[in-house]
C-alpha cells in the first residue's frame, strides 16, 4: 500500500511538472500573439494612412 501511494505521488508530481511546462508554453504563445497583434495594428494603421494619401493624390487628377 505504501509503495502504491509513493508511486501515485510520483506520478502526480510528474503530471504537475508537465502542466507547469504546458502553462509556460501557453504563456509564451499568448505573448507572441499579443506582439503579433500589436504589429498587425501598426501595419494596418500605416496602410490606412497610405490609402488616405493615395486617395488624396488620385483626387488631384481631373477627368474629362
């Protein structure tokens, strides 16, 4: 009985370690996603600005 308890405790410890590693991996992935989102927002903002400038430039042409 004692050896079964010891084995169960060891297994629980292993599972806990694996859960901790997975949580760290998830945290890293989320951090990368947050950074990617921030980068995407910046690019979208720049594209919006470029689109506005292009619209203004095209608006200067007169059609007959």
